C-alpha cells in the first residue's frame, strides 16, 4: 500500500484493490481565512484526478472543497459515503456532479469489488462537524490504516476491532476560534490558549494510545492564515499558548510521552507500507522548510495569495440588505421549532453588524428585535459585508463559514454554551428538525461504570464520549479528557460550560443517588 499526502487531511491511497482519494483541499476556506499548510498548490493534481473511490469525511471546507471536486476530480469515481442521518453530504456531492455512491453502514466493515475492505465510523451529533464527522479504515490484505482526520469518536470499540493498524493518521490541532476572537485580556488569552493547546495534544495522544498503531502520522494540522489581519494566529515560535501547534510539535509531544513511532509527511510525501514497516520519501531536501523557516515561508506564501484574498473580499458585499427584517424572517421560524436549543441557550444574544446595526436574538421569547440596551449574555460582532454575503447566499451554517473564519469578535457572560453554536449550524428547517429530534431522543445511558469511588453513566453528557476511556476522577470532580469538560459529581453540574449534567452516585451499595435530574440544563 502507498499513501501520498496531498495536504492537510488529504491523502491518495494506492492499494492492491484500487485507489482512494481522501479529503482533497486546495482552495482557501472560511472567507479566505484558511489556506493549506504547507502549500500544496504545486502538486501534480492530474495524477489524483481519476481515483477508484472518493472519500469526503464531512462538510468542513478544509475537507470538502467544492471547486476542486467540481473541476479537479472525475465524477465517474465512486463515492464512499458515511452513513449520516441527514442527506447534506450526499445531496451536495450530487449537486457537484457525482452519481455513484456506496453508503457504508457506520462501524460495519464492507468488502468492495476487488477485495478492498473498508469501514467508516460516522458521528451524528449536531455538535460533530457540520452535522456529522467520520473516520475511515482501509485494509487491502497487505496493510491496514486508519484515517481518523478530525473525527473524535466517543466509543473506540468498532475502530479497534477493525485493527490492528499499521498507520494511524489523526488530527492534533483543532479548528476553533477560542480564545482568539473573544474580548479578553492578553493574560487571559495566554492562559486559555495554553490550556486549549495542552488539551488538544493530550486528546490526540489518548487516541494514539487507544488505537496503538505501529506508526502515527499527524495530519489535518493547522491551516496557514495568510491575510495580514489574521497572520498573528500562526504559531511562528512554538508558543505554548498558541492553540494551533504544528506537526513537529505533536511529534515532540509523543516523544516526551515515550513514543518514537511518529512519521512526518508534507504534501508530496509518499509512505510505502509493507510487512508492518513504513518507509516515507519526501519531495525534496527542503521538504520541512515550512516549519524551520515558518515566518519567511508564510510571508512568501501570503504574497503569492494576496490577489486571491483581495478578490474574495471584493465578492462579499451585497448592498441593499435590510438586516433586521431579513434576519427576523429567517430566524424566528427556526426559533419556534427549537425547543431544546432555546432552553439550552436560555438567554439573549446580541448581533452587532457593522457600525450601526444591533439586533437581539432572544432565545427565551423566541424573537428577533432591535436592541434596546438590555443586558445580553452573548455577543457577536461581525463586519457588514460578511453578513451581507451570508444572507445573500442564504448560508445555513454560519459556524462552517463565518465563525471558523475568525473574522469576528465575541463576548459572553459565564461559560461556553454549545447550544448557541448548534443554532448557528442549523439555519434551515431540515437541520433544525434534525438537531431537535437528536436532543429529544437522547437519554442517559443506563449502563454505569465505576470511576474511583463513584458510579457514573458510561457516556459523557457533552458529546457521548465513553468515560471508560476518557473519564478521570479526582476527588468529587470528573474530567472527560476528550474535550476537557469537568463535572461536579455531587450535584452532577457541568463545571466547564452550560451543558447537560452527569448522573452519578457513590459506589457504596447503600448510598442514595445524588443526582438524577436527567433533563435539567444547568445554569451558568
């Protein structure tokens, strides 16, 4: 088996039973904020144009590049489709021109024509990517690999059962905007950034331990931020406070934990996997210059892309939009549907658009109205042209466009509230109905596990991580290492964010349950 890195989370896999193209990303994403790092534009993309199979893990734009898929990939290829509960990914790919699909049941190995064995684990929480994320496992009889990319599965049994793996490709540097865009002091941003970076590296390493592949390749790493307005987000000096560490940083992290089985790949690197060994050939002697001379490399990269960024910015304005009636007409029918999300937010949110427009989204009264100076728990400030573009395009996922661009500022009173962002992912009746149904059907796992002196529900209330793998108890506090969420076991309250409580009780047989309010949403 040969695996060629085509940048970020993208790979071209050559097996004895066919070729698989995974997540090809070439064009800038998220309002021209993200570019592939290192630059992959110099690859011979024609060599990857006719794969036997195409795998797009999810709809995040650093994995799903519609322009490249439209022009750079043959539409005769067969798409390996994750078994999501909404048709968004399939419908979008059909709209581009793909017609051949194999839906792979989640967590079930499937043998394709020619003998290639595949498995896709699909994550289906509204919090997973843009309504879904997935991981791909491949086995051609000569080698077995796991392409986990961005996916953060809470239960690892299905992935482990497909193994053991020769190579594990996984994300170590996530996509987020916290704490960079928030109105915080520099000291607070350093503290929160340090925590976020440490949690991200630790979570990735936990997957490394649990999957226990022979070799690990860090992938889906940080993007390049080339706009001068965003250049400071690049990690130029391996700062412990920067939440976007580079690939060598994760290799060093693994080494510090006692593992030396990591392999670095850059666009154009080719890994040959045979007899349990991996040999990587890189595209030239200066393949790692983007890391060793990062500031100089990014300045040159930004200069090459300056005109492209300018053209993108020029395309954003859509003059003549009256924001209040447009947003009111769009959002209020969705608020009327959003029983669980509105209860989860339970407050007012202020949208500041440009210098003159201030709009309240009231999740309690379920209405959109002009701001009259009332105190709002959440606040977003957006540039006017970007919101004009979102409205003109009727963009139904502001998280997977505006928020990930980091071209905005935010403030909040109290902890993080994921329901706020779930709302902005679900700006269509179909997505909102799915999110509401998902929340309505969630019930605490009846199975309990013992952690320390506590019996707790097996799955984390936040994103259903298996606490048998990710749970850590210290005294009366439980920490889920998947996302760093903490819970007070005496009350069940989430200490990290406005999220659902956990059900827990003392392990002693005669102890009374200390918390069983399964549908309570904790206050800030």
